[in-house]
C-alpha cells in the first residue's frame, strides 16, 4: 500500500481559505505547478525561499508515493515593469542597459537561477517550460477567450474583459477582493487608454516600434501578457484540471487571480484544485527592498561578504533555517537566528552520526513507532516542517542520552535510522556537511585529498621526490595548499 493511502494529508487551500483533506485527481499521478522566476536579474533570497518551500512540498509528495509531475516555468518575455500593462519588458530593459540580446540576459540569469537553487539542494522540476517557447499555444488560448466573448481586440492588443467575466464568475475569489472595491481603488483611465475598464488586463500587447521581443499574431506583431503563460503552460502539461498550483504570496493578485479567469474563459475549467502560497522573507526585522538597501543576495549569504550578516552560512544551514518556519509564515533572516540554526543543525547531525554506532538492546523509554507517527502527523498537517523538526530533535535527545547501546530492538533501531534518514535528507532536503567548514569543501573532497596525501607520503618513503612534489604542486594549482609539519602533512582548501 503506498504511503499516501495511509496518510491523510491536509493542506491549506488559499482558494477556500481552509485546510482541506488533499485528494489527487488521478493518483498515483499528481500535477504540481509553481510560478518560476522572471530571469532579468540575479534570483533574490525571498524567491529562493518560495522555491525551497515548494521543493519540500514536492519531496514530501514523492515520499508519500505520488508520481509527481512538477512544472515550474521560466518567464523570459512579457513581464512588464508594472501591473498596469505599461512600461518596458523587464528583460528587454535589462538587455538595453547591458547592451546584450534579450536572450543573452535570459540565458545568463537562468544559469544563475539554476546554480543557486542547486546549492540549496532543490530537485529540478520535471518540466521547465519557457514563455517564448509557447507563443503558439498562448495565441491559441487568446483565440478561445475571444471566442468565448471574454476578451476584445483594440488597436492590435487584446484585453480580458473582467466585468463580463464577473457576470457569471467571481473575479477576486482567490484574493478575496471585491470587484467594486477594485474599481474604486484604481485610478481613472487616461484618455489614450484602450481598455474599456481599468480592471481589464492585457493578454496580448501590440509591440511599440522600439519593443525588441515581438512575434506575429492574428492581431499584428506583439507579445503575450505575463499572466497568460502560466494558464497556458500549466494546462498544457498538467491538464485543464490539475492538483496543486503554488507560488509566492505576492503573486496572488493580480497574477493568480488572472490565471483563474483565463483558465475558465479559455478551457471551461479553473485549473488547479488547490492553491498554495509561500510567505515572504524579511531581513533584520525589515522588509527586503532594493530601494532601502535592506537586501541580501544568495551570494552574500553564502560568503558573508555583507554588512547584514556577521559571517557566511552554508546553503544547507540556510535551508534548515527556512524549514524551521512554516512555509505560510513570514520569516526573518538575521545573524543570530542563522547561528542558532547552525547549532541546531550540528546537534541533529551529530545525533545522526552517533546513531550509526549504537547497538540494539532493550529497555529504552522511547517508542519509535509513536515518534515516527508524530513525524508524519506533522507533515500531514499542511507540511508543518517546524513541528517535524521538533520531533527530529526529540529523537536526537534520545540518541544523545545513550552510550554504546540504544536500548532498542533490532527492528526499532532500524526503523529509527530509516525514518530519520527519510525526513532529514529526503523530505527536508538537508545535506550532511557536519565535518566540513562552513562555506568550504565537502566531506568527500577532504577524503580524496587525504588519499592523495597518503600516496605522497608513500612516494617520499620510496624517495620518489619528483612524484611527491608533483602531487603538492598540482594540489596547489587547484587551490589546495599542503603544509608539511612534524606530525605529517596538513592541508587547507581555498574556496
Ligand atoms: Zn505564474
């Protein structure tokens, strides 16, 4: 029996604003879509948190035995500077500033995004589609929305008719906004606006003469509206109805609200059955913002090369720190909090290593079965990773209190090992860096260097000084410095 059949997973559905019992449309298959980055600058830490949260969600769903198709898009066209369908395309703007082709910007920052997420040990999605790779499908959906009478063309642009949609549907159902309030909250349309109402949004924009990223369409040369790509790519790969759609809280309105409207207008279905939203990061108690300078990049976090932190932290420490908060709550980054997480991480890891050396026995006052059930109960309660971590610490305390003999039967000892392994490495996605210096090399690298140093000692014993010097020089060439002392050689790895 797959694990998902014995676990009632409850998740907070942003659409109903309630915790609901999750059931997959076509178990064991499960469709998960997460809004990916707009690749016009280095990925920021707040976005990393969203992707790390959904990586944990993805990992737990896989652990439960679902065959998850995880789709996360790359926005490489159509995302304008502001939500009012005005201004320059963010990627084209960056291309102009850096005097590069827009696709060079896209390539550059997509690589940066992948590199940073790999450092955080996230698993790549099953499919990573791009907006520019799906222009034809986007045009098809626009045609369907026009045919449904829910969009209109004006001077080469196409706008979604929100008021018309709202006659039979509820625009605002996800964000909880009322259409009347939305209208009174928007400024009057200026005389040149082509929109019939300020709430209408562009699903196709006519390209101005200076706009570089443009494609042919039935309405002339232009480019798709940003919200459209997610409706198109989620339904193309996961079906018109699918299981879970995730993204950052900041995307709830208008982006996700517009997605629902487009899905309904273009396919007759509203797309995902469950909406999940990850919360924001703050830094030293303040909102992160470029304009106030209160920001921290992943690079600064890892290197410590910033006045915002006292030192750098290994990505897995940062990941552990993020997992100590529920994905739906705000989380504040600070040196003190990260240092506390680092201590906790090492306490957990040393218990894990100690456990490998404990023998079976009897008489321990610790029920592995009950403890294991409480780990699952934590994750089944809307992926409550902080409660899970407190359970892992319960096990760590038990392990640290034992010497030589675990007091557990063979079966219980084995179950404790596999359960800890599953939750620490598979579900939380932590890495074992216990013996490596923060930000430095990995255990494996150190072991390999140690092997080379032993070979070098052998060479010296054989009076083969040429070989011994070659080993030292070649290690130096890759940044590993060998120092000979009276007790043998030591080494340091420059990162
Ligand atoms: Zn999206």
